[in-house]
């Protein structure tokens, strides 16, 4: 897939020159060796941009507003391609209501290789609650879950009789959530098959 870099740059809220310049420079830097002043953006270029942005923003001091916009930008780019390592967010909640993007980004996460089967360390000290895990939509859809210690504790994902109901989408995320409140004793692995 190839997209026009202006799609990404135009997705940055107006007035944030810091991010606009950063993205523009990263896009050009990705193609310096090719002698280009502008470029189309393919998945390889997006990965380069993501890595460059993460490295440069971590180096720089910037205010809370810019940090929020940077997170939004990562979501925009993440919607086109998952990074080489991806974040898998997770948490527990008291009710069955759907979660939103702000809840996802404010939650705990693990980093795992893109395309892998992440192991989520739900808090076992909590009483029964609704558990959830969110991944970028570029990740392969998970269809099964497996307790990492108790071999026979496993199942499918997607129906009302399963521990985890069918996933739903929140902006650039796919969210898996339990059908009922439960208490996790050990970490859970989410699997593609």
C-alpha cells in the first residue's frame, strides 16, 4: 500500500508546527539516499518514520499538548501499518461498557513483536472484573486464548459462550473484552490460531 505523505501531515492538528516539521523531515530523511525531495509513503517508509519520530521525540522536551498530539499521530500512522514491535494495552474494569481511546492510551501495555501472540499479565489480585486487551488493527485478529500455566484453561474468542466476546474497533485499535466478570490467576496468551 502506498499513501500520499500529505495524508499524514494533514492529519496533524493545525498549529502544531513541531510535529508537522518533524514528520515532514522524517519522510524526506527516509528517502535521502534516493535523492528525492518528496515521496509516496509505503509501509517500509512508515516504519522508518515511526522509529525516527519515537527516537527524536524521546530526545526532546515538549509540553503535554504536543505529547498528546504525538500519540494521536502514532495512532494515525499505526492505522496504516503496525510497527516492528507493537504495544498491546490491557486492563480490568467494573462494568461491561465499551472502552474508549483515552482509556486505552492511559492503561498498562506490553511490547511484543508485530504479528506475535502476546501474553497479557492481567492483575490476579483483583476480584472478578471485565478484562480487556487492545491491539492496533494492523495486527492479525486473535481467535483463541490460552492460560499460560493451566493447559486446559483455554478457548475461542468471538461468541457469547466464550470467555472473550467478538472484538470491536475503537479508532486504530481492535479491542477484546470478556463476556462476564472473571478473575485471572495467571497471564493469558491471545493467539491467532
